[in-house]
């Protein structure tokens, strides 16, 4: 499926690279990427900041692992590689010179001549947006990136970026990466939300946290306190109406003979404006739940049931 009005044709589920070089070591990461590509996946998403939060890491680990995989594979013309700038500790923010340095470093780690899709990872209110738009166009015109994307931008800032791009004669962004899933929809689907703005400007949605930090994979139970490194990330979902959604996801998954994660991803994949939800796997055992969602077809009544239950979440 095409991203915006670009020439990027991607599989309907993207592989989230935040785990690469973190919870998945290099050998496991290569095996995961091999299996994802063999299943028909071609869209790999990362960021220069992944995974600086892990002990001993400085950021750039995920890009480096993808780069070593691409070199071992010998070609990458059948893949779409996306990365982002602004969160690597020594490359924070979107000041023009920082972006110039960061993109060169990402190109070196990835080992590619051009990055297919380059996101402004987080808005930087300390830098005039006109300067950020201009430097993204500068590196695009130089052939270092092919297309621009925005991640985590508020609707009004998306509008401002689009207006500045038109004013400067710069290429407009083609994708928006929002936090969006079955138990978090309001930021995207609400009136004046990111989805409405994206649709108005032809930006494709590439959601992250598509499985709500594993909550939609059925990892948590109503009567059990969550544990593990993602416990805090699911705290807001430990409500009856959210578990009602999970119960339906689990039931529908059983009817299709797939994992619950596959159903949650397929529902999101088919929402208006969405081109490819992102999902991560840190072991080969977890990957089939992602690849099954590439072509899993939910019955209309199943999708409607999930939507109705999700509607009840405040």
C-alpha cells in the first residue's frame, strides 16, 4: 500500500525496530528481520535514539543492527527503511545543524545511500519550525532522504508544517506516526484530531504502540497486577472496559486460529487512513502473531464488535 502520495509501497504491517540491539541481540535481530521479510514484510521502522535507555547503550544500536543485516543480505531495494531524528542523547532536538549531523550518522549506521522515510520524531518548540522544515528539505534535495514524515506532532503543528512547506516550496510530509490502538483512539479519531488533519493533507497513518505495550496481546488479566518492564505502560488500561476489548480480541483470535495480537493489528490496519501499524517482536516465537496480521481478514461483524467495545473507553 502506498504511503501518502509517495512512491513507497509497503506491507500492511511494519516491523518496529525499537527492540533491535536491545531485547533482541544482533543474531536474534537478524533472524527476526529475515523471517519478517520472508513472510512478505518490507517496511522496517527505527529511530536514531533506539535504544539509548538501555544500560550500556548510547542510541543508534537499532540502526546499526539493521545496517549489519542489510550488508549480510546483500541488497535492500525491496525494502522501505524509515528512521527518525531528535531523541539520541548527543543528537537531541531539531536544530538544523543537529539534523544535518544526525542524518549523516544514520546513513552510516544503516549503510544506505538514502533513507526512504525520515521522521521528525518529536516536535522541538525551541527551534523555529520554519528552520526545521527548511533543513528537512535541504537533506531531501541533497538525496540523503527520499520522503519526510512527522511523529507525535500536534494537529496545529502539523498544519503549520504543511503551510511552511508550501510557502518554502519544500516537499510536504507523506506520513504521520501517532500513538494509536484499540484502547487509545481519541487523539487520532476525535474531532480535530490527528487523523482528521492527516486526511486533509493526504498523510498516511503509521501507528506505533499498536498493541498497547502488549495489553492487546492478552498478556494481562483482570485479577492480576501487571509485572515486568512494561507494567507502568499499561497502567491506564487496567479498567473493565479495556479488558472487555481484550476478551473480544481473544475470542475472535480463537475463531481464526491466530494469536490475539494478530486480531488487534488487523483491526487497526483497516482503520481509515492507516497504511501500516507497527509492531515489534523480540523473539522468533512472537513473530507469527505479527506476520499473520499481514493478510488476516476480519469479518465486518467482528471489526464492528471491537469498535463498539472500544467506543466505551473514555
